[in-house]
């Protein structure tokens, strides 16, 4: 956890600094916005800015946005400065912490930003095999590819590998390749020199240099443009990068971990991903099974999230009822762990009584999870079948047979042979039925004399 404290607030932030360091954060200081920007451009980086509320926070937010630096801001001020607190939030701060600082509050903010609460919780043998392999390779510098469906916990596993590596005390830097526009991703990765392009007001150190000595996570690497992949390949092979607009290569010392929820072998065949880059990244593959394939993890995670969100919301910890456990394990969880976490969070808030019952296990739309879900096409077919069934009620078999024969003959444009084949009866039986209907005064489609008949539907 890298914390950048901006301002002094008459010495009050010194106490905050000590509390943060006691909680494992590395702390850097800057006196004002300008110095803070120099620190961020210079490659030291930060996971959180703790900013004196008396500084111009809107100016700092605008500077960060202009240079595409993404880092959350928490404002700090004396406890009775309510107006400044509101102004800071409106200016773009994510939170406001009153000073003198409360150690538990600072620790909670640091934990939330550092995602320390995203523990690796598992019990299923399928997941245990993945963790065992991760433990075996964590101490090496081998590149790792983590694959799995969205929401399975790929970034959590990447952090797990980093914290058990020889680089654990150095930075863990993550960049989402899918979230950054293509024209900005190169600068985010490799940095740029002043004047390299419009808006490059100063030299900016990229994620590769920021992660030197530590681990760089390339999240959703399958979304990276193929032209940028060649530069990434060179950086991995030669351990040097070129800043945008730079004139000389810059050496880097990092371990690469990449994630993807797509099949990269398919992407290689489609020409959207370089095969040589895949070979470089996929030295070790950690494939996380979807939650539906590790059922023993469902209840383990559910109980973990129930405790987490009970504590977070100040409500009593309720156990899951036996019926709730049955519903959770029977669900397919297309959103995997992320979907399960959100579901349990809702259930903690909705639960009443001594247990979390099935009535509290609901979807974001408020539907109970144990309510059968019918696909639109199936629902339409079911509705149509019900309508037909209702239309048949109160009618005789002879009436239904007559209508079916006449409608089929009409569909076949009067072709008796074709109609008999569809109905599964002989041509003689059909003719006898038609003569019977004609004698009763019903109109009969005349025989087809044009030589054109509807085509039989293709089968198979």
C-alpha cells in the first residue's frame, strides 16, 4: 500500500502518517499540489492520496485527470470543518477523514483501498490444486498467465502470487488493458517525455518503471491492440522500455502477471493476439475454475461474505438457513465469486430473524433466487402451448381432427398427397374424411392444378 500525504495541516498529518506506517503502508510526503504531481510523475506512484482539506482539491483532481493519473483522494481536516468537508467531496474526493485521526478509521480506509479484505477463501479440491501450483511458482520470476471467467478472482490470485514472491515488499502495480483507450495505453505502460503529444506537459513515468523491483499485472491483456503487443513483447524479452517520445531505452526489473477471460489460443488463430507474446506470458498457466465447478467453495465464500458485510454494516451475524444453503449451491453463478459476493451482501441487508433465509437470497431486481427462471424463447413456447391447450378445452376429438385436416390441406394448397404425408395417414383415409366433410356442407380446398406445391421443410 503506497500512501502519498499532501499538505501538513499544522502537524496533524504526522500522526496519520505514523498510523498508516504501523498498518504497513509506505508513505511519501508532498507539501502542495505541484509537488504531489512531481511525485506521481516521477514513478514513486501512490495507491491513495491523503490530502489536506485546506488545499485546492478541485485543482488537484483536474491535474490528475489532465494527465490521466488514476488515484483516489481522501481529504483530511479538523473535525468541525463541515463546510470544507462537503466542498472536498464535491470537488472529487472519495472520502473525508476528521482529524485528529482515529487509528481504526485510517486502517479501514487503507484496507479498502489496498483491497486487503479480498482474502483468498477456498475449500474445494479444484481450487486447492490451483493454489498449490501458485504456491510452487510464486518464488520464481517466471511470467504467469491467469485465466478464467469474469468474476472468478484472477486479480486476487495475482496478488496472492506477488505476496508470496521474493518481490513481496516491492510494488504490485495493476493496469486494466480493457479500461484504458488504445491511444493512451502505450503512455500508461511505458510513460512519455514532455511534449511527446498534446497534453504531455511533463515527463511521466509509466507502469513498467513504477513496478520496477516488483510485479506488474496486465489485467485483461487480450483486449490490448495487436500493434502495442509488439512493444510489450520487446519489453518482456529485453527488459527495457521506450518512453513515448524518448530517445534512449530504459531498463526495468519486473515480473509480469497477465490475466484473460478469453481463450488466447483462439485469439491467436483469429489474428488478434501475437503467438510469440502468448508464449512469453504463458510460462505458467493458472486456470481458475468457474464457481459452478467448485461447489465446496460456494458455502465457504458465502459464510465469509456474510461475516464481512455484517461487520461492515453493523448488523448481527446470521447463519445461513439450510434451505438458503441449498439454493446457493444449486445456483449456476454465471457471475462467479463477484456475483455471489453481491448476492450475500444483499441478503445480509434483507435478512430478518435469526437466520438468512431463502426470502433474503434475491437478485438485483428483487426476485428470489429460488424462483425458476425461464428463458424468453421457452416462456414464449410455454405461453403458446397454454393458449392452444385452452383452445382445445370443451371440443370433441372429431372437431379437433377435422380442423387439423382442413388446415393442413389448406397449407398444402390442396395437394392431397402432401397433406396425407404431413398428417401421417393414407391418401385413401384423407379422401374419405374430405368426402365426409363435403357432405356435411363444409368448404374443401380444391385439388392443386398448378403443379406448384409448398416445399417440404428441410430436416437435419
